[in-house]
């Protein structure tokens, strides 16, 4: 259990970096954040396509899950999720969705590594709802947390979909709908 937990904590360090997204947004603005994420996405895509083409281990191979051996790793989808949310949604919704991905999925992944699946799902919902309230009203944050939790619970392991993309998109869509219905 402990080696799996240590590996999951190292994997979720990427999620911890995602918590910096709202800070970068506040200091440097939307355009610079989008540019920075695009640069990171280009570099990570290069690493991933090189890894997949050569089939050789890379410096971060120990962090890959078994299903990522022949497809893009989750961190690429993580960057895509941030990019799409920041580009398409209102700033408050985008930042709440990114925090739900970074904090909610990060915490739930560590708890899941402790083999507490039901507690992991519950923690995803609670952490997402709490961090979402930083940017949107509680009811709207709860809708986003519901979307994040459902997306995080689905077995999305195809070459083109990953929970790191679906969590922020699902939560952002539900929060945007919630805001439009409540008039906030």
C-alpha cells in the first residue's frame, strides 16, 4: 500500500501545481495564462509523442499508470482541461473548475490510493464544492462539484478522453448553466 500511496502522491503533485493557475491568472491575466499553458502543452505533447513513438522509458515513466503506457499521459489532458476552461468559460467558472480538478481530484486520488474508494468519491465532491465557493456561489459550486465527481468516477481510459479533461469541462458546464439560471 505505501509504495502505491507514494507514487500517487508524486503523480498528484501535478495537480498541486494546478492550484497555482488562479494565482497566475490574477497576477498576469487571461492571455498570459493561456499562452503559458499552451507552451507547457506543446512541450508536454512533444515529450509524450516522443515517448510513444520510441517506446522507451522517460524520466517520468515511474509516474505513468499502466493504461498510459500506449497513450497520452494524464498530465497532457490536465493541461488541455485548464486551457479549454480558461479559453471558453467566464473567469470565475474557469478558476473554480480548475481548482476542482487540482484540489478535488488531487485529494481524492490520494485517498483512493489508500483503497478507500467511497471515501475518495465523497472527498472529491466535498473538496470540489468547498474550493468552488472561492469563485462562485455555493449552489453553483455544488453543481460543479457534482459534475466533477461524476466525471471523476467514470472509467474514462480511452486514447482521447481522460478524467483530467472531463472533470474541469463537466464542472464548468454545470456551473455556467447554474449561473445563467440563477442570474448571478
